[in-house]
C-alpha cells in the first residue's frame, strides 16, 4: 500500500481528528501543562496551523497560537502530534518547518515551544538562555525553546508569555 501524504492548512472539519490525535499522543495530562494555560486563553491561529493527511485520513497536526513572548510578538508551536502508524517518517519535522515558515511570512518575531531539545534543536529551536521567559504554570526551563525569526529578538524574551489577542 502506498501512502499519499499531503500537507494542508487546518480547517474546522479537521478538529475532531486533531483532538483524537492529541488525546492519543498526550493523554489527559495535556490539559494541565503550562502551554495549555496559554492555549486556553484564546484560539489558535488557523492560518498558521497545518495537518498532514494520508489519503483522506488526518494523521498529524501542528497548531500555532499567537503569543506575546515577553516583549516579542510571536507564536507558540504546539501541540505537534503524529499518529503512531505514521511516526518516524519525517511528518512532524515537515509540519514544524511549514508552520515556522508560515509564521515568518506572517511577520512573527519568534516561535516558542515547550519540547525536547534533541528533536527540535536540528529544526532551529534553541534554549532561551538565561531562562528569562516565564510560562503560566510549572515548566522545565530547559525545555522552553525558541526559533528567532528576526535578528535580536532573543533580548525581548523576558517576562511572562501570554496569549496575544
């Protein structure tokens, strides 16, 4: 069986499949994470959120939430999730690159996420050093990573990260 992977902008009709994928990947604990505190403040940016479909099935997604990261206008990437049947095929990495490039084109200064440095480092995300950006909830500061989209934005990553209306 050959698969036909396509990367598409997220649509409202994808929502149920995305919720299923995120539940499968992260379980109920996803609602108590620091990043969830930001996401519950307002909707993600559909124009910068994407899915991967295999035939007609949504198999992965990435969402981008508009944030003020300290003094920088940016986006928070996540959740990023891929169905187990489609892992280790580069789908997640490709979704990240598509979303980051869309944020760059939209004028975002930075993309921030909470994730594993070994996975996200090769995709252009670096730890915020010193860890001066705070999230509204407990988080390991070594997992707060940023991809700078404009020169010098690192100096603005000071203070609380919050939803940007």
